[in-house]
C-alpha cells in the first residue's frame, strides 16, 4: 500500500529496531567478554576488512540502543500519525486485499524495508555486545516487528486495512536476512534499492504523477513506483572464495515496472463515479534487469567512519550498465540507477 513508502522513509532515517525495546529488558551482564570471544572464535566471525568483528557485552550500550529504539519508534509513530493517519477516519480492525496493486513493486518494497531494518538493527546489537544468535534473532525479527505495527495501524484506518500480502513480504525480507546470518554469518545476497527521477513527457501524465506520487524529490523517491527498482545483489567472491575475482564484485538481478498511473489500472474516478483520468492506452508492464554491482562492505578499510558509510550506502544499487527484459524483448542500457 501507499503507506509502505512513508514507512520506508522513517526506517532509513532512524536505522533502528523497535523489537529491541521489548528484548533489551531481559538482557544483562551475564554475557562476559570471555564468553563472546569464545563465540566469535567458534563461528570465526570476521568483518569485511578481515578483522575480528565482535564487541564485549556492554550494559551502557544495551541501554543506549534501547533508548534509541524508544526515541526512534516513538518519533515514527508520532510522525506517521501527524502526516498520514490523522488525515483519515479510524474504523474497526479489518483486512484489505491489495496484492494486485502496483505490479507488486510495493510488495518488494516491503521486503526491502524489513530486510534493511533487520540488517541495521543487528549491527546495533552487535555493537552492544550481544552473542551471535541473540543479535541475529533480535535484529532479524525487528524488521517484522516494525512492519507489524504499521500493518496494524493500517488495519484500523478506514481508507486501508491490514494487508496479508504486505505482511508476507515483511516476513520474506526479514527471513532472508536471518537465514543468511545463521548459514554464513554474512549477507552474501543483499536486497538493494535504486531510483531515477522521471519526467513523463505529457502534461496530463505529469499532473497525474504529481497527484499520486508527489511533487518534491523526496516524495517521488518514496512513492513513485515507476521510478523504483529493487535488486538482489549477490557477492560472487563469497560463493567462490578461491577465485581471483575482486571481493567487491557482485552480480545483481533487478525488478521494476512502468506505465502505472493508478494502483490497479490507469483509470481514476471521483467519489461520484465520474472518470477524471483515463490513460488505459498506456501499457503497464514489468521490467527485469541483470547488471554488475559493487559491494561496498567488501572494500577493506580500518576507518570506522568509512565502514559506517559503506554499510549505509550498501542498501543502494551502484549505477552500472544493465540488460533489461520487458515486453518480450531484451535491450541494453549504458547506465541504470
């Protein structure tokens, strides 16, 4: 649904996990530096620079992460209520079937949001010194926890409703993160996002896009499903460690769609049923991409500031040439964002 865009905005800003609020109270100083060091040695945990990547349990950091969760989660709810839910009447809890909308680009967006939230949360709990499995599960389930709150709020909004397909996408996103951490202690396949600002070329189309996607850059970045592409980016060297391939080289498969000027069709009606927009002549179609990519987290550096920057930027697909398949044919692009 449309709210998924707003939800993603708040996730990117906060980069924290609400699930930690409920979990941190049960964690205490029983996890010593020695215990975590043994866990690290057992699982051979390394960061992308090849250095030991563990922290001793730190009660102050646990509290700090918990406080960050409270502030971030509270801010998100206040912001969502002020910017969105307060504009629509409440209702009894109900479901809403939106699985046929937006060529399912919004569903992939939900998976991306849950995946990114889980990934960021686990790194915060790693920094706080939690043992391996606890930080994986607490961080991983945080993506679902965030999304569950939003879906529940949707369920009480008269304009929307609880979407089972959105929730399933949330589970897929967080599940993808948890499975890789448990299997490899690494995210060999990252879920990424890219965006390109679109000019639709015709006055009526640009006016329609302004209405449903917004006029500002940030609104279009969040809402314009025609301009968004989601990628599965696999780090090649992680799967073939004995190869001479660069450790930062990845291969990405992307998904997007075009021609969407409404959730289900390119026809819009007002409250009286009168048609106010009809561009059913424009084909709505899916796009599939294949492109090289750069995994910034695999670039060696000893600077913590660069590691953080690389981590944040690794949620975005690096612009590269790409091969597109759509409308039954292939075509190449010198650069795809």
